[in-house]
């Protein structure tokens, strides 16, 4: 009997492209779905039935404004790949290399809009009537999912992502990205250089080409780590259908509909996070998560740190090369969710990227140490952090801010001195809930007064007891009688004064409240 995860994966495939993409995103949210379900959802790779060549031809000619025969020297009617949103054909321009023409599925926009409308209504119901809604903000998740899907079905966005990505990996060894042909690209058509290669996890085909799978595993891993930790632009969905090997040595990234971008501040936090994992430093991990703005003010960071220590104990005695960094990311992600931390979208994409890549790397070369490569990269970045143009620009920005403060400080100080000289300066002190503070103080003094009254009564009673005691043992001496009398009189006088004082205070307080 199929497991729950297998049934959910099958359901997503049957429901169509929107739910396939939703399943891929949920595969990284182990704080929402179980580990078994997440593993099954990671197998969703857009493998669906192709649509007809006649439909593809109609879309191409409508978008490019001419017949296929006039646009291309050769166009193969059999698609080389079929995905949930599009399918790809091989063609050749009249002057130039072979190209891949990506054609959007007919009516896909309308279908996705209908699915998103259903999801938005369901999310609102869950948020309103379920305790899970307050914890996970499903409406916010669906809004983010809508943004992702809108980018997926606009192929000009994918073209821009591809150009940006190619520029960021230009210096990486044995890593390539196909060139976009913008003349033949629209929102529904994307044309790029054809990648004549095999899927990166097709071990028999790689072996037939004489490829070094160990070197491929290292190049692939090093590229992803560099993309995430150094460049800040990374392929967010590097499953085997999106990564090919050409000529037995070049790793080719394609299908850049989902590209993650990380700003410099978040990259610093992520670097600290990875270094904390590598060195088993829970304090550094917790601090990096806090600096990501993931933790609200009411999160108990001490308790979170202790939970992190328990979590990382699993990896304490494991050799660094055997630590599954994707699993660590996922585990920390789940733990943060239990503490109601809102994990930034960038962290989710990084976890998804590493989780997807982990399976590929294990097939190519199980001995490849992802965490070791990441730690080496982080230490190199930290060693050169103060030499980068980014750091110089940041320091220059801080210097300009302080210069602006320095310019305004003399005039502000002079204005303050003038006000002090003219006695035209007032300091206003505001105390929140002052009325409550006054009531607490008044209650405190009433209790003190009551205690003093009791003390006076005790004095009176002591005098009475002394008198009664001596009267039982015969005629008391005059000094004892005087002492007893003084005690009684003193107790009575003190009691009378305190009672009068309390009455006067109560009368005045009542008058002030009426005013």
C-alpha cells in the first residue's frame, strides 16, 4: 500500500502544474510536512504528458508573428522535454547554432489562476479557523507562491534570470549556462542555445562518455556553494532535469525560472550560520538566525539555544565529511518553526536548493563533503571580507552618515545652548500607565499605614497585659505603673495620628479625582 507521502505526490501530479510547484516548495518545509512526505515531494520534477505539436506551433507562430518554416531552418516536431508549464523543442536558426525553443502550455495561465484562487480561499479559511493559521500564515505563503508562479509563466523573467546567472558564474571552472536569443523570446516563448548533454544523475551515460563523476560532484557542489555564499545569485531548483553534463566535463545549468537572490547582509548571516554548523557553535547559529530577523522579541533565545545544542548533539561525534548539510538546514528550519520564528524566504530557497542537490551529489560521489566545501568557502570569504569593494562601499556609506551627523551637530548644540540660556528648554518625562502606577503606590502606602496601626494597637495591648500581669501578683511598683500608662497613652496617640492622617489623605485624593 502506498505511503501517505506517495499518495500526496501522486495527487499533486494529477492536479496539474500549480500543485506540482506547490509540492516542490512544500518539500523543504519539514516544519509543516513530515520527513517522509518531504522526501516524496522532492521527487516532483515536472514529468507530465506532452501537448500536441499543432498546439505548440500555434503558440510559436502567434507569439513570433510568422510561420515556423520562415522562422527556423529546421524544427523538430517531437519535444525533447515536457514539463508542467512548458515543453522544449530542438530547432536550428538559418544562421547560427542549434537552439532549444521552450513553448508555454496553452491556457496554462488561466488554469494556474483558477488553482491559485482556490488555494487563496482555503488559506483564508485555515488562517481564520485553525490554530495552524496563526503559526504558519498560510495566506502569506500562498501570496509568495503566487509571486513565484507569475514569474514561472513569464519567460522574459526567466531570460533575465539566465543572463544575470551567467554573469555571476562567469569565473567558475567547468560551469556553463546557455545563451538567450532575445529576438525569438517573448512571455510565452524562450529561445536559447541547445545543450547537447546528459542529465547529471545519468551515471551509465556519464560513464560511457568517460566522465569523472568525482570531479563532476566537486564542480557541481562548489558551484552551488559559491552561488549561495559568495555571489548571492543561485539556481533555486537544481534537480536532474535542470542540470546537464556536456562533453563529459561541463556542468550546464538550464531552466532558471526560479533564481534565488541574497543581499550582502543576509549572506553574512548565512556564512555565520554555515560556520556555526561546521564548528558546532550553537551560539553562532542562534545569533545568525536572530540577525536574519527571523526571531521576534518574545522568542526565548536561551531556550532556543539549548534546543539547538540537543539537535546538534546528533552530529557532534560524526566526522565532518559525513554531516548532511541539507538535513541540518532542514532540522534547524523545523526547530525554528516550533519557536514560531518566521524564516526568511531566502533561507527556504537555500534549503530547497541544497536538499535537491544532496541527492545528485550522493549519486555522483557519496564521499563529496558538502559541509567541508562550504566551510572552506566561508573561511575564504571571511579572510577577504575587508578587501572587497562591497565592504569598502559599506564603510564609505557609514562614513558619509557620520559626516552628515558631524555637520549638523554644531548647529544643534548651539540651538540647545540658546534655549538653556533663555530658560526656554523643558524636559518632558512620560511614564506609560501612570494612573496604574499611582494606584499601586497608593495601595502600598495604605498597607504600610495599616501595618503601623497594627503596631500601635500591639503597643496598647502590651501595656494592658503588663498592667494586668502585675495586678495578679500584688501591688505593682509606681515605676511599672507609669511605664504601663505611658505605653498605653503612646499607642493611643500614634493610632489616633495615623487614622487622622489616612482620613485626611483619602479626603484630598477624592477631591483631586473629582477635579
